C-alpha cells in the first residue's frame, strides 16, 4: 500500500490525475529528454524553404555564368574589332583594317601617285669614288616653292636647313656626307645608261609641298657656275645652269584618287582613308574594288560560344528544376527554360537583312525530351558559312542581337533590385527569419515544462508553481513510487510541492 505523509490535498489529488497520465506521458511533455528531442530533430524532414533558397542561389549562379559568356560574344572589342579586307587589284592598292571597321565596299580609282621631288647632276663621271667634284659647303633647305612652271618658281619658303662641309669630295663621299647630315633629303650615286655615274638627290617625303633647295659656297669663288662644287647647286628661283645646276628628274606631287566617286588628294601614298577604320596603300594607278567583311573565324567562334553557353545553362537549369524543386511550387523558376527555348526560336529584327532566325545561320534548336525542360542548340558550320557568304554583316548582327536578347532575359531574373529570382529569394529569407523568431522564443514560466529537469528549475528564487505544474509533478512522483520500491528524495518532491524538508514528506511502496 502506498502512503504519502505530509501531503496537503488542497493542492491536488492523485486519483484525479491518473486518467491524464497516459496522455501526458505519450505527449513527451513530462518525460521527454534531450535524447528524444535530438532524435526528433534528426528525423524531421528537410526544411522546404531552405531547399528552395538553395535552388534559387544555384539557379542565379548558372544565369550569371550564362550572362558572362553572352556578353563576351557581343563585346565592343569583338563586335567592332575589325573585319577582314581584300583588294580586287592588289597591284593598285593594298588594304588594311583596324578596330571598328564595318562591313563595306569601296571602289578606288587612282589617277596619280604621290611623288618626291628629285634632281640629278647634269654631269657624269666614269667613277664614283676617285674623281674629285670639288670642295666647299652645301646648304640644304627643305620647304616649298611658289611655282610659275614645273621648273621655275618665284620664291622658296624654308622650314629648316643644314650645312654640309665638303673637302675634295667625290660622288660617293658627297652622297655619304649628305645622308649623314639629316638634311631631309636622300642622296644616291646612280649609274646611267652609258655606264657613267651621277649624283641624285631626292626629298625624303612625297607631296607637292615638299621641296628642297641647295645653295653652294664653292672654294673656287663662283657659287653658281658649272665648275667645281657649285655644279650641285639647285635653286629653282634661279636660272638653269646659273644656280639651278641640278636637273629636276621628278616633280613633287600629291596622290590623286576617288573613293566611290568622291575625289581625294594626299601627300602620301600610304594610309589613305577609305572609310572608318579602313585604309589603303596606293601602289599604282588604276582601279580596285575594296571589300571589308566580318572575319569568319571570329564569327564561327562566336556561334560556337553561343550554342555552348545556351546548352550548358539549360542543362544546369533542367537538373535544378528536376531534382530540387517542384514546378508546381515555383512557377517563376519553372518558366525560365521555356522562355529560353522561345528566345532560341524567335524571329528578330535585323535591319535590311533577310536573316532573322538562328536556324538561318546554322544554329538549330532541338526540343527537350520532356515538356517544360530546356532544349539545346547545335551548330552546322557549313550552313553558317553559306549565310556568311551571302550576307556576312547580317549573319554577324543576328548573332549579336540574339546574344543581347538572351542576356536581357537572364538579367530580368538576376538583376539586383528588380530581378524575379532576387525578389523571390528576399521574400523567402524574410519568411524564414520570421519563423525562426517564433521557433526560438523561450517558454514563459506558466508553460508546461517538457521534462523533470525543467520542471524543478521553476521553484528557484522562491517562485510558486502553477496548478498545472503541481499536477504534473504529482504524477511524476506517482510513476516513480509505483515503479520503484524506494523513497523519493525529499528535495525532489518536497521542493516541487512547495513543502519544507522538515515536514517529513515521503513516498514509499
């Protein structure tokens, strides 16, 4: 027979709490332990919000990688990096392009090449290195003449001059001295048809305004006659054989040409601008058709990159949607692969070009095996080459346009502040934080403790137990008194019921 001494029936009755014992024990509120709580936690299903957040993070990472690849395709350095140019008559002109060259055609007609003024000695010698021409000095000036005829001028405007001292100069030593002086002219010893040698002096630069003048200080005292060093005087404001002693063999002139009918003139034959970032070097008179086209090698690389980026993104998206999230639960994410599919099959505005779909330039779309998943793109290089041959500019521009459109679609999902996936992620994180606040709130003293350790902590600091807590403790004591034939510690029961140790409270079986 069980007996409880010192128990005040005003608090509770074991008879009244026995019917509730089974339900309280089964609830885990009374006899639950940290072990059972941990077991419950470990067996709990994965949080669906956490799963969704993980999927969204991976999906945005896939789209960011996709966008990086697309932006490389239509980057200015690629799009305006300069095409390849060709000349139908390379003997007339060679052509080159630089960054920014656009597809174009130019008809170039060259009527005259630029020339440098050149003059030769009117005398010739049987040797170039033995016979002395004379001694003195040559003052060589560069500038321009005011011509009244091809060989006669009223004045000379100098832009610089150099004096070259000559001592017993031969044709070869005089040429070397002039070339070493940096006077803006070039001297050469040439052999004529009779086998004799002459000194030829030419302006270093071509162009009608690039002339030269040579005045002589001859040691023989006469600076303009046809004796001694003065034989090399060349001043076209002076009379022939009296200061104009060299014979002009080539007049200075500009290049003359037309580009698509528009007239042009240049002091140089090189770097003639035909159009933006397209230039030609004039080599001879005549005509040439110049064509500038997108580089096919770069175009092929871009097409391969687009197909690869599209397929990689769609494959990753298919895996995420198929393995981690229900399309029914997240229609925003589930719509993405279908929108990408549509973009791959759309018709695009491509200016005057008839090429408006990827399939026309060799990029063919393949549908997925299951509806709702992302499809793929495959490239037929032969078809791409055919499109390029027919309309290189249209082919390249369509590729750039599609890459930009796909990037804009991805950006609508990932853009900070208004991207749909970004907004969805923010909403889920807010929901998760709110739920965690509720879950982590500690129970108040009037809530029912889930085990004896919590229950016994409440009477500390002389606080009183509620009737519900007293009833629970009574049942706890009853279970132990029935199941174990020993007296309960007075501290355990006495403290729980608010009785002092001196009351003699005990429980025995």
